[in-house]
C-alpha cells in the first residue's frame, strides 16, 4: 500500500542514528486466507501488516453498522428515548424485533445493532440521530471522508443490498474501526458478550453477541462486527490484543472468516513486536557538543516491527545550526527546536518534536510556525 510522506528540508544539522539488530529470515505468510479482500493492521500506528485486495471496492453487508454505531455514540445522547417508526419496525433481515411506536433507549438500540446486527435498530438509530434516513446517510459519508475512507460510499445504515451504490474496502473498514476503537463507549459495546435491554413497556430483550471469536473461539479477541448478505457473502471485522499489541483484521467475502481472522492474528503475533523506537525524555547517542544530552523528545513513539524490520529502522534528528546561541540565551530557545524523524526502509513512519532541555522557550518561534505549515503529526501514532 502506497502512502504519501512529507519531506522536510531544513538548513541545519542532521544527525542519523541507526538502530540495528540481529536479523533472521522472515518467512512469508503462507497460511492463506479464504477472503476475497482482507487486511491486518496494527491498531495504534495503522501499519498494514498483511493485505489481499485490500483496496478493492466490494459490498460489505452488516459491517456497515460500525459506522452507524460510532455516529450514534458521537452525535446522539445514549439516554435518549427513541420512538420506533413503522419504517424501522418493518425493516427486513436480521432484527431485534422492534414494534411500531415502541419506546427504547438509544443505548439499547446500539447494543442491539452491534451484538445482534438488528437492521430495525439501524433504521431507528438513523431516523433519530440523523432526523431521517437520508440525513443519517449524509452523516455517514461525511464521516467516511473525514476519516480518509477514500473508496467507500454508504447508502443505508445497515448494509442490506437495497442500493447498488453501497460499498467499501477491507482497508477503509480497518480505518473506520481504528477510528471507532478510540472511543471508549464504542470499544465497550464492541467487546460486550451479552446485554439485557428493558423498555418502558417492561419488554426485556437479551442480546447475545454473534461474534464467535469474542464469545468462543479466540481468547485475545476484543470485539468486532459480523456481516452477511447473499450478494456480499460473509464479512467480518474483528479486533484483538496480546502483550499490548493491538490488531484489526477485516475480511470481505470470506467462506472461512473465523479461521482467517485467527490465522491472521496468530501470524501477526508471531512475527511482530511493539517496539519503543523513541523514548520520552533526553535523546541519547548525540555527540554534537551543543546538543549532547540537551534534546528532549516530547513523547514516546512505538511501532510494530518484525526482526527483519529492526535492521532497517533509523532515527534522523533535524535541528538548526546553533549560530543564534547568544540570541537564544537572551530571547529564549525555539520551541520546538527540532524534530526526530523515524524511518523504516527509508520511509518516514513518525515525527516527534524536540525541545532544548531546561531552556526558556520563545512563545512562538519562526521555526515553530514553519513546522506547523510544513507537516502535521499523524494522530494514529502511539503516544506512550
């Protein structure tokens, strides 16, 4: 997968710090997946570890409901009471069996949506949060654009095959899940195995999660969403965590999706470790007298790496020549005074700002303004 990176040009000192390690030959992943489209990414960094037709547009069925759920959480009040319309109650397909004019909490609808894949819950949510189905679909596509889902278009809140223009990709759905998992409420709902709903009419429903990875098959599972329609076939998004390493797997049109996900997760955990490439605090291995033991990283930077990756990791410190040392002492040091740039196979994977240790800083330096214009730090990076 190709990604654009920003190249920094700065007249100053560049210090290259190589990170080396013994390397063993990494075997190619040969377990195979049954899915037509698949991807495995590391949740915090977003690094793609495995892909198969990951950017091919396909029908996605009920994994659509990940978008419906996160919008309901972000734009709705979970304690709102929703009056179920006839349109919602009569929605075809998988259902939590809502009745027309029934009153139910938005929170309960979200659990019914995610655990039981209720299409009726999806429509009730859409009408309540978006004001109408059309209004909610607009919000779905707006959010998709915001997240960077470049090959996605939504036409409904449930994923039924009632529109031709309703599709996404394995990679886009991984991006959506990465975004959604940052929300604690979404993460809690996604990881729930069973939930009991009680309405104003004392109607009790118990929602058992359809995600067998979570409930039966995979001990490191932390949630996800199932899907199926006759045209899309089996679709599945799932998340897992082991030893602080978090994965997101997506498969589309996968006859053996449970096995696909378990194989992908097991392969990922056997090949990758979460490495702290930059530690918060003083940057070591700098010999320049002016900067030695004086540059501090604002935060730690962690990244999933294989043994083979470790010999190809490097850190590039970019700082200005200290020609203005006397003026800096009087007026304050630039903030940040530089950056430390992490590279893997000569491609930038992270940028961390640096400050001069113990120095009084300028309120708004020229360099800081320049940095703001030149690059943005990716929010998907892990801040340790």
